[in-house]
């Protein structure tokens, strides 16, 4: 069972500023979650294969298809500052 002092402690570690009503609400919510885990621990899971998901999920990303790159001049024209065939960026290292 989690008490309000533990909720305050975790909130402090998480840099969360909780009101008294939020502390009370979170105490109840966290205890409900822990009660549910207690129920799950009572289940007999011997012989059940571990899984990462309860349902099958397929990759929904698009296919990686090779396409021609845009014209180099078009890309360079979009740059905030250009130096010939290069994009000029602010220096981030060194003194000169």
C-alpha cells in the first residue's frame, strides 16, 4: 500500500509540484494499480510463452524507396546562407 508520504517523495524526486488534492487522488490511483498487479500475480502462468504484445502488430511505415535527390541548386537556394556550393553554418567549435 502506498501512502501520501511516498507519493510526496516520488513527486519530489520527479520535480512535480502536487496540490494536496492531487496527492490524495494519486495515492488512490497508484493503490488501484498495485491492487490490479496483485490480482495478476495470482494467475497461473506456468507453460505460457512470454510475449511482448498481446496482439500482432505489423510495420505500418512506408517502404524505403530510392528516389532521385532534388536539384542541388534548389537545396542550396533554401539555405539561409550560402558559400558557393556549400551551406554556411555558424561555427560551433574552435576560436577562429
